C-alpha cells in the first residue's frame, strides 16, 4: 500500500502579518472560548487535495511549478462567525481575478494528476479559532456582533508573492489541541510573478 498524506495548496502570511491580525481580532477571540490556531498555522487554503500518495505528490509538484500566475493582494475586511463549522474566520469580500485564477489553476492541476479537489467556488478565508460550540455561543454571545455574525472591519492587506504545498503533520489529538504547536508543514513553494 502506497503511503498518503493529507495535502493542500495555500497562501502563508508571514509572522508579523499574523501578529497584526491576531491583535486586531483579540477582543473577539478572547471572548469566543474556542481553540486558537497557532500563529504558524494561519493560512489561506487555495485548494484542498485530501489524501495524496507519493507518486501523485511528485506529479503535483511538477505541475504546480509550471503554473504561471501573478502576485496579488487580499484585503481581509472582517471577522465572521461560521456557526455550522464552529469557527471564527477573517474573510475577504473582493477576490482579485489573479487570485481566483491561481486557485482555479491549482484545482485543474490536481485533477490532472488524478485527485478530486473540492468543487465548491474558492472562498478565501483565514481560520483563527475552531471548536466554538452552539451551546457556548448561546450562553455568551460574542462582543460587538453585527447582523449576519460579522464584526466591524479589519482592513488588513495581505501581499501574496508565493503559494505553498502543505500537509498535516499528523500530530496526536492532545498535541494538536495546543495552540502553540504547529499542525501543518510547508512542503514546497513557488513564486508568483510581480
């Protein structure tokens, strides 16, 4: 049996950008009571791939290296509570065409090597916290919440000059629950044209 890893393509903000985002979101995150992601794990998934065997990973890396895409910026404009998923996410309302083209090219590359990426349209977001239960949210509403489970604007611009292939590190549940322990490993990256 060929070993597999759970992989995805992503955008990975640098540590200083993540610190600014966490500081901006602090009032909401401190009241939410979920599990904050480690700053090193904060990313924007471009294309979730699922289980990928070694041969597919080699082909996928080669194919990703052929993608010609241009750099772009994502403007994270607000925090949202996604009740069904039990997460707090930083979200983007306007997706630059070059960003959407990159996500589409990666999904096409995945299909070309025999994978079945998620067919839903790409919705750029950055998960900050997981594990928010309906019971917890009913007992204590989150601060300054507006209609539609969104909070006031963030206005943080993420410049994007690279994309990454990443995978789960397969940490045990006890270790993975600790917010300071990275759960994902960056396996490869490719630059975007200026």
